[in-house]
C-alpha cells in the first residue's frame, strides 16, 4: 500500500497539531512504515480511512489513535545514568547551592522534574543520587512526565532487563534494585518519592500547573520540535523554575528565550540557571568530590576534572 506525498504531509501536520512534534519530509518514509503498522492494528483499509480516523478521535485522550501513532514514532531508547556528567553536576554543584539557600529559609524539601521521562531510566537515576546524597532533614519530590502513556506504565512497573547492570554502579544496583528472573525490579525505596504523570509539553493547561521546581531535566525531546516551539517550551520550563533553579538540556538545545538563564559547562553537561533578580549572579564555590566518579566504569575522576573548567564564563541569555 502506498501513500501520496500529500497524505503523508497531512498525517505529519496532524501529529504536529496534537504533540508539537515536527516530522521532516526526509523522514516521511519511516513515518509511513509506522502508519502501516497502526493501520493493520485498527483494521483501516486505506490511507484515506486512516486519516479520517485520526481526525475523528478526541485528541486529548492518550488512547486516541493520533496519540498512539505519535508514540509509535518516538524513539524511546534511553539508559540509566545517560549523560553522566549531568548527574555529577547535579550532586556536586546544584544540590549544594540549593541546600545552602534553603537552609537560610529553614526549608528542606527539594523539587525535581524529569520532563520527558520515557520508560523511567532518567527519574530512577535521579532518585538514586538524591536518596544517596540527601540525609534528614532533607527530603525531595520527583515529578516524572511524558507524553506517552505506555512508556509511563512501563516506568511505573520498574522492571528492567539484566543489561542495566552495565550502567549502574554495583553499590547502587544492590541497594535500590531487586534481582529477579531475567532482570531487576526497582525497590519501593527508590519509587516512593516519584510521581509519574502524562504531560504534553506543548499544552499550556498542563505545563502551567508545573511550578516551583529546583531542578528540571529536559533531555532527548526538544529536537522533535521546530525552533519556535523549542523556545516556547523553554520559556514555560523557566516559568516552572524557582529563582536560582537549574535546567539540564542535552544536545543542541536552543536557549534563545525571553527568560534569563546563565549557562555553565561541567564536562559534557550544560546546566542553565534561572537568575535570582537581575542576572548579576554570583555562584557559590563548588566543593568537588571526585571520588563519586570511581563508581562509574564509563569515566574516571581525572577525565572529568581535566575537561571541566572551574572558572567558566557565565553567559546571559535574555
């Protein structure tokens, strides 16, 4: 069965309308293959019938055909402690500053958001670091969201195959994961401070409810959007941050937004900080603990320290 170019374009525009995701013309063939699989599942006889189905459904329903098609097109590949330098930066740079400021306010709860959590590897990795580094009276709440309900269902179960042992240090694997037949199960202690919820980053009603976060991770998702939509999402994420909060983006995220952010680089990680008042930010000194890296087989302490500039210029985006 063949699609006309106009039919593929119409489908791509329907996907963009509901999710904001941009499918370039050069990827129409791959999209067409996904569409064919969905057509067989819903028993649509022709492309015209399927497009009609996409238009009929309630777009706000995560079980709608347009949502299921969109989810099938997304790349859900991820891993534990992916973008390792982000976790190093969070533990040894972001958390000490947050704790320093909150101790003055006698406030002890830290709020983090994994804004595109996929099948859960990122939020569970964050939770490992937070559970290991925050001691009473410090507590945290981790919001994990994604546009794809099946991915969220997978994440909530917390069941992973044995390959995760290659990317999780042994001491964390033993403490926070239970060995089961064929893989590992996330222990309740790692789950208890995480809430998983469906959320579309381009829906204003959903994202505007997200407020007062200290750290936001927004990885492996912005490249699906055009530059205008990227900037709109970045502005919304900045609004969800408290003053002085941090955002992590991987890849070449466009930061040309109206919200003022300061950028610093730690290894391969770029961390952006929301200004406190007038962009004249003085970062507190960082107390480095390079021994943290000894637990990770991918890097050594010298690798990180040697390529990390501790006197990096601060860039203001406004």
